[in-house]
C-alpha cells in the first residue's frame, strides 16, 4: 500500500483492512466515518474499510 496516502493523526487497529499500515497508521488518503445516530464510539464505523485480500 502506498505510504504517500498516510493520514496524519488517524490511528487504526484494524489489521484486516486494506488501508492498515505498520505502526497502526491509515493509508487510505481520506476516511468516511458513519453512524448517523451514534451516542458513543461503539456506534460508529469506518465506511472506508476495505477487506484485505
């Protein structure tokens, strides 16, 4: 995955995501977070997630 797309300040622990990089970094370039009616962090989700093949 291209390290040029690293998003500063974003920590990602989802190792099964295509955009997960070493040191728990996200290299998607941008992210979209969902959960329109979220009341806490367990009710949000990363809509940018892509299953690593």
